[in-house]
């Protein structure tokens, strides 16, 4: 029997907050409201560790020991800020005797502006990687800044998501329109992505048929899409941009054309020849209030209808024009297509939230519908909202989530360590969806601070006995390369200090090119991410990287060699710089032998440093 997710969340809150579980369990199913009192992250972190250890012990699994200080420093600095610790940071942290230094470090990293910037780039990829409208990326810089500001200021995740679902306006002035623009303003695509990203529930399979492996029905998908049919994306010429707008009256004359084609012809046939031309349609539209019929709409209309290619539409041709997805698109209501009769308008569907069956009401404007959707998505009574983010963040920090894939939760899916995710989700809700609180809690768990170990081969094996090694996100690899090589990104083409002119200039920037080759959708399972030949060729042939690696001049490596004539000291500096740790005795011996065999000290160090930069240790979390 499936446990009610809302009841599960309520019981988790009870356990974390010290409220009697029996009292909450007696409430109506799905009505367990969270406590208003914030919960200390230490309390939740301790409880999560206890719950995970209990299950590991029951399964006879021995957890890995605590990781070394240098490993923890690199891991947590990359996870929170997307940066490598400096060699000085490593030395100071390792030598610091304070037993509370890890918690202090986490707090310091969360107060860095780099925290928001790092996670803003993560959400940029979540939104843009599966986009159906790639022109949305023209505002990615503004989206990153908006998201970074919200995360750094402690804005609640519920507030951020509400903005993403209800935004309108110029995509550059209002970057919170990113999700709507990325899906071209199309109701079905927005519904599918919003459910997947914010609830961890994949509804897209129910677009055409009942979900084959879950409980969701086709009607439920289209009832969700019915919150979003009044969104339109409009291209603006001066300045050249796009804007997301609300359309609360039917667009164009698509409904009249299909519901009363005779009237449509009579109204537009100005020369009374029994046909209607593009010019007649255009001139009639210009006479209407707010008139102006888009050229692409006319072109498509005649492409579909003008069967004899005489440049005009007869009554028979008008009646034969098929209904495109969503003339349903020309309507302010959502219609579920009739799969048996694709040319029909389909079934009119009213908004209804599939999680709890709530309805916002009839005849609402676009703004009111989307506000109702945002309220339903972010409600404390909706257990999937908190759980989806907790699962994503835990996976990014631990290498694996309670549910896998991270965007495929739901009542028929079983979480590993369900009580642990309940406790995290409950604390997250009680702390008003504070993402910083969630990061602080996860990073302070002993589970996160364990050593890295290979993922068990058996699919039934419990995770979290150790941290799973994962490849770093593209932005983290890029940041690490720039830091290790001493390159100032602002001084590179497309950097903040060297802005380039022209349309889509940002796409010519070094970071964008790197992300294009190395970037992946963060929702993709970590096991599916690997390197490829184009990535290797880029690293080998990128002149900026190769030039910065030179052992002469004022490069970082050149300064290390000049300041450290003893190879033991120089090797120590190189390892601290690239891998954030001291080399082992064995590594020092191997490197010294290599330097001697090469003969030319500078050439040998260039090869050694290049090898470290391309090592799996540099490119992954340890």
C-alpha cells in the first residue's frame, strides 16, 4: 500500500520539530501543515545521518570513514561556490585545529556571492538545456544575474518558482520569463517542464495517452496545460527582442474561420469574387482594433489551404484547412486534441491540479490562472514541491539522489531512505523554502562528508555509504581551468570586461563555447555523463589555455618555477594549485624521475601540469 506523500511529509515534520507524530497522523490526509518555527540545520542534519545509518546497518553495509580535510575543502568549495580553493586556503584549513572548522567553512561559503552565481548557472542549464525555443538563451546572462540575486538574498524557493510561472514582459528586462520563453509559450510544453522541474513528476507521456508506468491520466496532463494557454511569445523589432505576454482574448480569426467559414469568407471577401486573398485578409486585420495579422500566420494559412495555388482561398479550401496544434494556439482556452480526428478542435479542458484535484475557477485571466498554478505548485500541502528540490540538491552534493532519475518522483516510485528525505523536506518547508538552509543542512551531514567510493555494481545496493564520484559540471571545470591557469575571465572575449557587439555576441564568448561542448542537462543521471573527442580537441587546441600553460614569462606555472628552484617545493605548489592537495611521496618520486628524463625543466612541468588538468581527479569530485 502506498503511503500518502502529504502524510509522509507531515510525519517528517513531526519527527524533526519534536511534534507528536500521532497528532499529525490523525489529521486529514494531505492536510499536515508545517510548523511555523524554523528548524535548526544541525538538528535535521543529525537526524538524517541517524536515519541513513540505521538502514545501512540493517543492510549490513559499513559506511566509509570521514574524508580528509583537503578533500572536504575542495569538494564543498566546488559544490557551493563552483570554485577551487586556493593553495593558501588548503594549507590554512588543513592546519586549523578547530573541530568546528567544517561548519564554519560552509557558513562562509554560503555568504560568498559566488554561491548564488554557481547555482544560478545550474538552474540556467536545467531551464535551457531541454528548451524548444533556443532563442531564449539570448537572455541567459540576465537570467543568471536574477537567479543569483535571489539565491544570495535568501529568497524562498517558492517565491522564485512563483516568479518563473507568473512572469511576463521583455525577456531581458524580466529574465524570470526564461522557462516560459524556453518552451515558446506553448501550454503543453510549459506544463510538462514545470511539473518535471519543480515537482519531479514527468507528465509529458500523458500528453497523448495515459501514462504507461504511472498513475497519471491524459485528462490530468491537459488539465495542467489548461493553466497556460493564454501565454504568447511576441517578437519585437525595436529593440530586437522577445516578450512574454498575456492574451485574454482569442488571437486572430481562427475560431470564426472554422466555426463559421461562410461568414469568414463573406467578411473578408472585399471584391466579391468568392475567394479571399492574403491582401484582403491583411487589410481587414489592419482595420480591426489592435489589428495586424502576422505574415508568418498568413503564409502558413495559405500553405495549408491554397491547394490549387492560385493565391486565394475558396470556401471549400477554407473548410479543408486542418486545425494546427493549439488554432488551439489561436484560442485562449486549452483543447485536448482528439486523436481519432486530428482535424477537429478537440475537447475544451478547464484547469485542474493533478496532485490534489483543486480547481482555480472558470473564466480567469491569464495572470489569475498562472497565479493559481503557482499557488498549487508551491503549497506546503503539495509534498512533491519540497521533495523535488531536496532530491535534486542531495544528488548534486552526494552524486546520487533518494529517487533516480532526479526528475522522476511520484506516488508509484519508491525512495531510498524515505524517512531521511521526509526529514529534509519537512525542515525545508518549516524554514520557508530557504535554499541556503537546505545546502547548509546537506553539507553538514556526516553522510556528505564521507570518503568517495565507487558506486556499488548491484542495483539493489543502498547508496550513501560513501559519496559517489561524479564528473564536475561544465561551469565548474571551466572555473577550475581558469583558476589553475591564472586566466582572468573578464579579460577574455565575451567576458565582463571585453563585451562583444552584434547579435548573439555572448555565444562567441569562451565560457559559452566551453558550456556548449561540455554542458549537459543536470537532470541526466551522473552515470550517463562522460567525455568525448570534441571536448579533448577543444582543450588541446584552445590557444588561450595552451598559452597560459607556458613555463616561461608571467604565467602561473612560470612564477612557480622561478620561486621554487627545488622540485619538491615546485611539485607541491603545482599539486595544490590544480588538485588542491599535496602530492603523495610516490607521486613526487614519479614526477622527479620524469623531470630528469625530459631534461628541460620547463617542458617537463608543462607536460606534468597538463596531465593533471586532464586527469579524472581534476575533472571530478573527490
